[in-house]
């Protein structure tokens, strides 16, 4: 296919002779015969997206001299000329190709969507077309960027400019990605697209493929691997959780747990800039926590039980016996603020002063500090630079909640956030009696705020004289009666006078400065907008006119309680306890697989409110109603019935109030998502046996094998809850495998992921091992000659040695071979055969007369040991194997043509190219031989060896020591 070296004189004579012939022809026929041929030539330009090459088909003129077997054509691609030599005809049509590597050089980073292609013969254009020349071949991996975008790598790209919108499909959904070539070629899917596709709301494996035919390949990525971080707010008042899975404007349910104590913080938060802020000082006072995040509307779990740790300095210290100081604490320089003390599952804030030099932290009001009754606890010291987390040891007596004289203290929580200390046994009886009285009577007092769980009021004694004003000082306390405590979530009381403008002492109505006063409406209807009284922690104070009032309790603009009350004339002050309405929740219980109503089932409910629970039986329709304390945020329902497995379900209170609760006894089913793997690769088409283990799981009636699909996955639905054994033991020919067994617990309405990893080993048969040793000896024989230079044969030998190393790679990593569906024995044999053919090609090329003469002429030169810079890898070979033999045949032919172009360019630049040209021709013979081979793996191996040798041929001219040898002769 290439030129042979002739002298410059011979070349010049040939050019002159051709010119004379052309001139004579032009003189004989006006207009020229070639011009007539060119006018009659037609053809077609096609970009073949399957292999990424440009194909030009030229049809021979019916009455011209163009044969295609002897002439070359020039293909102008976007202004760059590419000369292509003769090609074999197919039915009068001659096809010339431009490979993808050459197209990549020409188009670079410019758009190839409308590329002008001109085809010239004899320097004159014979036809032209505008062709779409674009190719994007997806790579093997993806990852989230620092900006939260999703980036997939790209293997081969041309005809696409940076910033272009590339059509893709994500999990079967149409989308676009941006081509980014700033650092490395890649496709970037922006945040808006990710949100539209919903891939962030349902973390899991996604598959990206081309949305048009020029985008080739497929790549997968598991979004569930996205990390989550936690950062304390600068004032230690809360925590910011960050993750690329959080979307701005979406609402998430965040559950943070400390020391395996669930529900330390439960609430909803909006995600902005991929962050969720949680205003909880208790969390900020921790060094680590467990995080669960759910998408509120989608109901999906974004993170389930993820452990996150704060990056903060950690020190130790001691608490003095009186609890007033933290000593022996190493404080870095900085500006310090308050101290947060860990108490149980919460944290309390106290004023403090830090002394860096003396290594102490002094608490401003030590009597107010509630040190836990423990040996150690955690504290957080606010610092402008960053919070300082410390573990402190409590000295004897520092546990402020205990009484060293009266023995261990018992705390009983009272409404209003107060605690009653029960010391010794003699006091205990009094307290119990007092508690009974407290539960049944209103608590009255003077000048203090008292909680009356019955909704009464406490008034100061009326003055003997007329009151000095028309108003009374009124204090409010909002109580959750079911929980028996102050309802701290209430943030406002709205007070409305019943009589409107007619009410109040002296007809004053509501105090205008605090709420405005309107006259009574028609027929005595009050149109007063009401006085709005702000609450803090469920309590508040204001002044109101004497008279009849209606008080409404609000929580975030929702009315949660209401009460009528009269402010009696003559009392200086009044304390009013306002009750909030409990939540009403409807529960439906079913039983059995058919989910029929479960009559007389026992349903119990518990919440995160201490010491409150309830238990009821369902009616004939399987229904029951509960009233639940408004203080609750999480609620757990349990349904039981004899001879049926009980069911338990935990929910957010807002969800069950809105939607109710359905509990299914004895009808729980889940599923398994099974993946069979070998090493790090999926192993498709493997039989998996599912065997029930626990008694409840034995209701599974379809016991038997299931087979994974082409991606090594299989989902099994409607499995009874319980424990199962999942096993697989494929036994392909030629390899040893070990059975993989996994224990799996199936939970109700949950798809459980199961990875079944099968062990595998492979040993090269002795016959192949002996042949491997023989081939290595033949490669060494390339450098055994004593009468000629061996630098170039040795160089080609390094290519063949690299290919032979694939045999041992199969033995060390058989899982990679089996995972691609390639039999190890067959691959080893194909590689050995292909290497044998490659050695024969090198031996033949190096013994050709011109090559042999050059090597003998260079024998006097200093020895040189040059190795091929490339590398034959198992992954690269397997990638070729998955593409198929016919594609590899075409790839080898394209590479032969490209290398031929390189040799044509080198002709004249060096004195002798025979060591490269002769081996190129021998590889061409290998390519032609593959046409008669039916075995796909044999074709792949020969093409792979041929492409490696062609790569070395092109690289030959880049090594100075080898190039010096090519220039050593002038014959």
C-alpha cells in the first residue's frame, strides 16, 4: 500500500513524464480528458456514526479513464486536505475513508454539525456535500462536582465545541448535558436538569446514554454515594448539613440522633445552595451524630442513618467540685463566648469567661448550671474562629442535680419546664399527695405564674379601694393538657373583646396602643381585629381592659386553642392558662394478605412526649380514633391480634394528622434487589437460590432459582417479611468458583439491596504455560544475532512481551475476564496464537533484505535498548472483545491506513524506513487473514496485536536512538 524508496532523480523523471503525457492529451482533446472524467464522476459522503469515520464513495465514469484502483483523491474536510490512496472497487464504486483520529485532529474543539466536505481528483473538485461530523463516546464513570453538578467522563470526542448542549437520556428520560473540555473532556448535567429528572429525590443507580445516534456508549453512576457533611454555625446555635443531593426550595424531613437516641431533632428544613440548616444548639454541642434525611413530598430516603462528624478541635478538661470552673483545659488563642453543657439528649447554654493563659473557663452563674449526674460529659465552647469541643471530667460534687447529703435525686418534670426534686423517703409521701392535689385543683398564688392544667386562672387579691386604672396585668401560659406541660411551640395569643366598642371598664374596649380598637359591628358582632400578644416558650404578659374576652392560641398562624374568659373588675392582675387542642388521628387496621378490616385488634400509640401513651381496640370496620398531645412530633403505632405477627409503624405527627394511619397485620411483604458480582464487575446470567430461613419467611412459596439479567441484576417482589438465605454458585468451564451465601432480612414495603459476590480462581493449563515459555524464548531470539544491530528488533519485542503479559493478567484477575463473559482458557489461547503470529510478522520483516542490510550496517553503532512506551492492558483487551470481531477488523484496517499515511510523510525525512514499512506490510497480511477466521475472540486478539505493533511503528520515529539508525545508511 505504501511507496518504496527510489532516488530523487527517478522521482523527478517520473513527474516530467507524467506532465508530458497530460500535455499531449490536452492538446489532442480540447478541454482535457481528465476534465471530462471529473465532470462524469459522482459520489456520496457519509459519516459513519458506528465507527466514527468519514466514508467517501466515488463512482467511476462510464466513459472516462478513472479506475479508482490507481488514482488517489483529495478529501477537503472543513478546509483541511486529506489525501487518500487507491482502494479496491465494489461494483464500480470506490470507497475512501478518513479515520476518527484524523477527524479529531481536523475538527478539534469546533462544531462539526455542518462540515463542508469537498472531494477532488486531479486537483479539481468533482463533488461536495455538507455533512454532520460529530462524535461523543461516553466513558466509564461519573461523579458529583464541587458545584453539585453531575459530570461523566468522555473517551472520544470531536466535532463538538466546549459548552455545546449534548442530547442524552438519563434512566430513559430525555435531557441535555453540557460538553466541558476545560481540563478533561466530560459531559456536565446541571442542577436544574437533575432536579427536573428527579434523580436527586430518589438516590440510586442511574444510567446515562446517548439521546441521538452520534452520542455513543453508556455509563452508570450511583447517586446514593454522594457524601454528606455537617458544619456548626459560627455562634454554635445550630448545624448546616451539606450534600449535592439537597435541592434549593425543596423541603426535607431531618432526623438527627445522638448516641443512638433517636429523635434528638426532628423537623423539616428547606434546602438552599445544597444545604439544610437546623437551628438546634443541642446538635451543635455534639462531636458527631447520626443523620436521616427524607424528601417530604417524594417520601424517599436521601440518607438513612448516615454518621457525620464535625471538623472541630477537641480538648479535655476537669470540672471543679463546686461546678463553678472548668480547669486543666488547653484553650487555643481566640475570642470565646458561652458554654453549652450536654445534659441527657439535650444541651443548656450558660454564660462563661475563658482564661487562655490559666487554662480555665469560669461559669458566670455556677448555681444555675445543671451538670449531669455522670463521670464525664461533653461541652461546646463558642469561639469566633471555630467552636471548641471538649470532654470534661466531673469532680466529686460537681453533678449539680444530685444531693450528696440526701442521696440520689429523683426528678419529676412539672408543667412549665420546672422540676420537682424528691430527696429522701420521708418527703416522698408528701410529694405524692401534693401531686394528687395538683392534678385535681387549680393552683392559685400571688405575683407568680402558675400553671392550671384545668384551664382556670389565678388572680391577685382585689384592692379595697377603686383600682388606679381601667386595666389589669394579665399573664398567659399555654398548656398541653394531655402531655401535662407547657406548650412551648405556641407563639401568639390573639385577644378579642366580646363586646367590641361597648366592653371594658368605662367603655374603653381593647387597649389601642397594643392592638387597635374598632366599634362593635351590626347586631353586636365584634369586628375588633384583636390584640396580638407575643409568647416566648409558651408564656407571655400584657395589659387588658376589664370585661369579657375571647382568647385564641396561635402556632405559626394556625389557631390551636380557644377560650372565653372574664377579667373581673377590682383585680390588679390575672394569670390565665390556655389549653391547646390535641391532634385527632384516625387509624385503620387490616389483617391477612387480603387486607380485610381487623376487628377487635389492640392498637397502642406512643409519642416522644414522656409518660404519655394510649391503647384502644378497633371497631367492626377495623378503625379507631386517638387524641394525641399537640407537643408530640413523632408518633409510633403498634397493632396486635392473636395468632398474627404484630406490626409497628413510626410517623411524623403532621403526616398522620393529614393522611391517617393504615396498619396491616400479617400482610407484610418486601422485596430484594439482587446483584451478582465477581470482583468489582457485575456477573450477568447467574442463577440465584432464595431460601426462607425464619418461620415467618417460610410463607414464600416460589422457592427456587432466579437468574440475573444482562447487567447482573434481578428484583424479586412480594416476599413475606423475614430472614432469607441468598446463594449462588456458578461453575463455568475452566475456572474454580466458591459459593457465595448472604443472609438477608426482608422488611415490610422495603426493597433490600443484596450483593452476591462470587469468588473465582484460574490456573493456566500446563500446555499453555509451556507454549508461553516458548514464545518468550522466540521474542528473546529477536535480539540473538551477533552480526547486526538489534535495537529495532528488541524495540518490537517489547510490544510482544507486553501482549504476552496479558496471559498472566488473566490468571491473576480472572474475575475481570469472566465478568465480561469471556472464557479464560479461550482468551489465553487466542492471545498466544495472536502473539505467535505477531512474532512471525516481526521475524519476517526484520529478515527482509533492506531491513537486514540496514541492521548489519548499524552493527558498529553503540548498543541501544529502547522500549515501546505503550502498554497492553487487560481492560483494553476486554473492551475490544465486547465490541466484537467485525468492528475490530475495521479498526485494524483503519489503523493500517493511518499508519500508511504516517510512513508516506516520513519517506524522505529519514534515509531508510524499511524496518517500519516491512512490518506494516506484514501486519496488513495479518489483517487480511482475519477475513477467513470465524472465531470472534481470535479475530479480536489478532487485531489487538496488530494495532499494538502499528502503534509502535508510528512511535519508532520519535526515539532518537532508533531514528539515528534509520539515518545511518544512504542506499
